[in-house]
C-alpha cells in the first residue's frame, strides 16, 4: 500500500515539473517581458540602459534554464511576482480569490449529484419508457446548451422576470450563488445523468442481478441494495474527475455573474495581458486538479486491492 | 457476495475525498461573511449601491490616490476628495475648498482657503496641508508637473501662494483637474491606495477592479451627507450592470450600454444626460507612407459616416463631431468644419492619389499592394469597437481595407508602431480650457502625439496661446488651432459622448455633469 | 428490430448533418444578403419581411450572418477534431508500437497536458497569443490530443501480440504495412466514435472562447462572438442573441445525437445488450 502511494507521489514529480515548465514557456512566448510592461505602466519612456539595468535586477538577462529555476523557486515559496496591472503580489491575490471559486465549484458539484443520480437511476430503471425518454431528452438539451447561453437565459427569467435571485455574484448573501451554481450544474448534470444511467444499466445486466431475480428477490431490494452500491463507485469517480472541467468552466460563468473568483480574475487578466496573473491561474488550477485526482486514486486503491495490482502492473 | 460489500466500501472511499474537499473548501469560503454584513444593514441605515464601469486598472484608476495616474477621477467621483476650485454646470470656475484667488503677477497666484474644512483624518485644512499635497503631486505625477509648472509654493495660515516657472494662464483650471484633490499627506496613502480627503464620504475599503465601500463623513464641512454607506461596484460588463439595475440590486449606474438605456426611459427610473467634451477620435500615423499623402487622409476622413454612427449605433447618445470640442464651448464645433461623409468624393481623391482597384478584389491598390489601414482601438469604451466596425464597413465601400485590432493592450501595438490609425476616447477639455488638448496631442513635444504630426502653423499658434490670458482671445486661438488640425486631417473626430447616469427608484441628487467627474456629492439621497 | 431502428436513426441524422455541412460549405452562395454589408438605416429590424431573422445593430442580415457563422463555427470545430484525431492517433500508434523510452517520454508529456483542465489551458494560450479563431483552435488542440493518443496506444498494445499480427509479420509485412493494413482499420472505430462525440463539445468550447473575446473577433461572423456582441440587446432586440444561440444549440445537439447513434451502431457489445433487453 505504502509502496503504491510513494509510487504515485513520485509519478507526480515529472507532471508537476511539466506543468510549471509549460506555463513558463507559454509566458516566455508572449511578446513582452516584465520590463516592457513596467515601461508602459509608468507611462514614461525608459532608455535602453535603464531597461537593461531593470532586466538585470529582475534576472531577465540570465539564460532561460537559470531563469526557470529561479522562477520555480519563487513559485514553490509562494512568490509569483507582482501583477503588471495592479502591482499587487500575484499569489496573495490568487489565494484571496480562490475560496469564492471553490465555493462555487463545490455547490455546483453537489447540485450535479442531487440532479443526476436520481434522474439517472430513474431513467435506467424505466428504460425505454416515458420517464427514460423524457430524462434523456432533457439531458440532451442540457448537454447541447453552451453555459454562457444558459446563464443569460437564467438571469433573464429568474432575476429580471421573477426577481428571485440577484444578478451579481458576491453581492447579497447566499442567494447570489444560486444562479451561477445552476448554470454550471445543468450542463454537468446532463452529462452525468447519462453516465449514471449507463452504469446502472450495465450493473442491472450483470449475472448476480439475474441470479437475484431468479431467486425471487424483490426488484427494489436488488436496486437499492446491490445495483446502486455497485454503481456508486464508478459514478463518484467520474464526478471527482469532473472537477477539472468544472474549474475551467467557472471562468465564463464567473465573468457573467461578476463572481469574484479566480476565473473572473483570469479573464480580466487576459484582457489586460497581465501575464503573471494568468500564469498563477494556470499553474495552480492544474496543480489542484492533479491533487484531487491523486487523492481520489489513492483512496480508491486503498480499498480495492485488485485495482492496485492492476495499476502497478500497468505502471511498471 | 464478497464483491458487493467491496463495492460498497469503495463507494464510501471515493465519496470521502469529495466531502473532504467540500468541507475544506467551504471552510475557506470566508468570502461569504462580508456579504452578510451588507445584508444586515437595514435598521434605518441608508445603504446605496452604485454601479460603475470605470473603477479599474484598465482605466488607470486602480485606487483613489489622486497622485496615482488617473485615480484622482475615482477620488473626486465618489465624493472622497475635493479640489480647490470646481466647475459649474456651465463649465465656469467656482471656488470649492478655496474661498477666492488673486493673481498678483503673471507668475504668482494667491489662493485663500476656506477655514471650516477638515480632512477625514481629523486634520484641519490649512495652506500648509494643501502645500504638502501639491508638492507631493508635482513630485510624483508627470502630467500634473507638466501642466502646473510650479516653481514654489508657500503657505501662510489659510493663504497659499503658488509661483510658476512661466505664465500658466490656465493654472486655476489645472488645479481643478481631479489630480488636484487635496488630501492629507500626513495621514498618507495606505497600502491599498486609500487617502484622507475632505469630501462627503470616506472610503473604508478599496479593492482594485472590484469596487469600494464608502461611509458618511460625519464632519463634512458643506452640509450633512444623507447616506450612511455607499457600495461602489466595478462592473466591467455593461449587460450585467443593466440587469442588476433592473433587478434593483443597484440604485444607480454609470456607463450603461446605449442599447439598454431605452429600458430605463420610464418611471421609476430617471436618466440624467449631458454633453461632455469626451470625444472619440482617430489619430493618423504619419510614419505610414500611404498616410503621408494628404489626399489619402482626406479620403479617409470622408469615408466615416459620423451621422449614422451617432444616430444608430450610439442610439442618439452623442453628437457627430467636427473637432475636439462640442458645440456648447465658445470654441466648439459651430466654429470649425471638417470634411463631410462623402464616399464618392473619397473614391475620387484616392484615384487622384494613384490608388485604384486594378485587381478587382474590391480594394484599391498601388504597386500591387492594397490600401490597408491597421485600426488600433480598445474595448473598455463601448463606443470604440462600434466605431471600428462601422468604419470598417464604410471604408470598404470606398475601397480601403481596415484591419481592426481592438485590445485592452493597445498600448503595446502603438509602442511597436504596428498601427496606422489609433482610435481612442479622450476628455478634450477636462478643465474647460482648450489648450490642454493641443498640448497633449498635437504639438511636437506632446506625449500623446503618437503619429508624429507636425504643423508649423499650429506650433506658432500655440506660442501665442501659451501667454494669452484673455478668455476670448484663447477661444479664438483654439478655433484656429482646431481648424488647422482638421485641414491637415491629422485627426478625425467622430463624436462627442453624451454621458448618462441612470437613477433607480427614490434616488435624488445624482446629476450628470459636463466634465464627467462629479458624481457622488453631498446631495445624493435615496428615499 | 432494434438494430435496424438504430441504423435508420443513424442514416437520418447523417443526412441532417450532411445538409448542415453543405449549407456551411456553400454558405457564400446561399446567404440572401452579404453578411458583412452594413445598412445603418435598417438596423435592428425585427424578424419578418425582407429579413427572416431580422437585422443586427449594424443593419446586417441576421439569417445571412447565422449561415456564415455556421461556416466558421462548424469548420473550425471539424478542423479541430480532425487535427487532434490525426495527431493523437499517430502519436498513440507510434508509442504503442515502439514502446521503450520514446513511449515513456511522450506519455509523460501527454500526462502533463491532461493535467490542465481544458478551458483553463485554452484560456491561457488564447490569452498569450491573443484572440483569433486559429489561436483558439490551436489552444484547444494542445490539450485535446492526449485523449486520442491514449485510445490508439492501448489498442495497438493490445493488438501487438495478437496472432494475426504475428502472422502478418511472419509473412514478411513491414512495420508500416502492418500498421496501415492491420492496425489502423481496427483502431479507426473507437477513435472515430470519440471524434464524432467530441465535435459538439469542441464547438461549444470554441464558441465559449469567442464569447469571452478570445476566439473569433468581430466582424467575423461566428456564433459565440455574435452572441457576445448581442448580449446587451437580449431585452430590447432578443433575436440578435437568440438566433446564434439556437443555432449553436441545434447544431451541437445534432452532432451529439449523431455521435451517440454512431457509437451504438459501432459498438457491438452495446447492441447485444440492447437486444437482450428487448427480449
């Protein structure tokens, strides 16, 4: 067991290096360096000598690999430089906005579970009957609507026409989280309803279910005590993995609802070409995503020796 | 059977990290605590929500420190700071923190301050405090330094004496620029850019790009502010702001998209609109060979449909411009003329200049190259992308290809010289005096003369302007100067902004002001 | 019975998608008006009359713009899926067949790309390279190829030791021939199904980037950016935003339905199960 965890952690190292390296290269590819931006922001022209001095001070005259190492040390110690625009330390800003995004992600995930599991089960149990068709139809619609379109429609109906919820996020208490949550959860729920349905159907066709049926166990009992338990694992794993797309999806929704999280921060930073902020966003989002996956994997494996063995084989 | 139990355990196991994550994260979700306090402010307290598009770093208004870029605009707009003099609705100067002034000679100004004013820090406003503030201003703020040309300031009780290096006829006007907000330098500037001013409200929380919180200044010198708390929300998205206004989340809003103004035409909303000297204009790059040809510049000027742009795209919220100043100025649009929209004539001019569509692709060319204009502009002023797209279509009619580059990062394209026409918005007479526009944009040494425009005639007129103290004389010079740049077609002025503030139910005392920077005042109230 | 029904569905959907593609290909010829011609005198006309879907604030015909936007949106998503499918499969086959160090290195690289949440990376790339539909496609391609590489790799690894491959090798077929003749046809199924299922998703992501101003730039007709610029008119002239909105919705739905049906047809396991259920 320990061996597996250590192994997974070791595997993480090249990935993390890759993430930081890629982000670093990406930012190097951008046209301007910090000194050019500084010149722009102060409004005054700097002489080439002044610029060179500033570059030396920031270590920008060093060869790239050396710059990368210096920069990586900064990242590890929470020093990711200062925003080109506001001059605030990037990491502090990021950390201060992260809770809002995470709160939104968590509520969306919970709502997704609340919608997709009952609907998916119902759909599977009533396969090829009215409820199944209806749920599948609705999930198709949910799956085909871009989330920015959904947000606009939700705002229009629920904020303007009905006046139930506020338009802007972070403004008036708990109510403001509802519409952004719904926007994010609708698309995800549509996707997972279909997956829940497929998983439950697969389980229903397994031999032990047929056997139970043959022994005369009641359908409901089979469903709740065997099939659901068995399906849950797959479903919950899928949900844990969906955190990635959720983290990315918040960017659009946060900007529309003025939700003051890291997604909106990133979109704002992009319009301003505030590279250090974009960089912090990319790296930390990727790291969070990787860690969530890792934790899921490890615990999953703790309890299922079969998977552990299989993975070790594949990994080795 | 064993298999089943196993599955059960595993399900729990996978749920665990999820719940863990959820708990951990919602624990961090401290963001919700401050929202609750906003909700609780009910018992008799007057809380006001104000939506604004401009309080952000993009507009160089990252805090409320008047000595930092254009942040003075935020300082004065939100009633935090006040200047020595201010403008009336007719753009005439009035005393504000100053009681009166006197010019003892061309270079010396004696300003008497009011004696009943205190800063929100508790310090009394005297000449010494004003001196400290202005000294700091000219030492850190390039634009102010260039405008004011201060040699020395001396303080004696309530009397502030300013000596300039050379005659500065518009000194009082410049002191009324938002950068001239008098703040207490002893209290200093906080880390988040907050200052102690003399205005009706005090900022308690300043968050770049997000907004600020203002509370009533109990010791305000000019009446009692009527609201207890004001939340200024930076809402960069005009549509979100529209809907927030409709749903009642905002009590008033500045910078709503024109397309949504009709939604507020009826009760309970009121719209206060005013013509401002904020103009949208294009600046020609004289480094572009094609644009060095007078005929090409004129053809371009003739292929912009200003009338339809203001009437249709701006929904009538603006007037088609001739020059930089709207008609309500003595040196405004009524006194000058610019080329009218005339695609026929424009085509003819291009042909005379040797530009013909020889390959039949719809664009005129010369030596095998199409006439292509790189139009650089930025999106934070909603009119600019509209102008770009409209120009793109009308110039295409004439045979000019326009590549629009609309980016918040426009400055880097200007710096790299990757542009032919730069379209921007600028308040051309923020102080009611015309000289400012020319000194910033049109002269050899102007910092915003981005296209390298030069005119001997203009330089000569500016020499006269520099030392002209008589208002009428200045107006006349301004007219001549405007006509000069228009005849050269170095600038094309598309329209003047009509600024609108929408107030919700029960809101009084919020009036749009022609100079665009007096918004929240002591009169603002909500019933 | 069941199976025939699925096939029929597949055919009908293919025809519909085919029509859509034809419309996109010949967009230039079937638009009633020039989608870029402004006519400010006739701005924001409601649907009906000479303009079936009304006009936008520049007086441009909405129907023409929606058709033209279809070309941009559909072609860029097809191009994107084609790129990631080809590149991903090639890398996957290469890794699976050769194994060894290159395999390890390439798979670690794909791990890194997989570690980025999709939109997050796309936003970053678009942010650095600036707007433009090509940049959006490149950004999305960067993070989407590993999925295909994984599929192709596992298929090739499973097949490598199969008797028929060994037989082919014995009969003197070269590596390239084995891959081309024996492996690719077997991988094509799962890869294609994934590809068709991805079209809708990619379409929405491209539109999403355009909506944020990181994809297509005005005046180019593209559904996402058309919606973005029409947002302020949701209440006053709703057709400006609803027309491209529903265009995205129906197109994505059509491609999703097609993807599902193709999967059902190609996946014999599923068919068997359905049949059993049907009994």
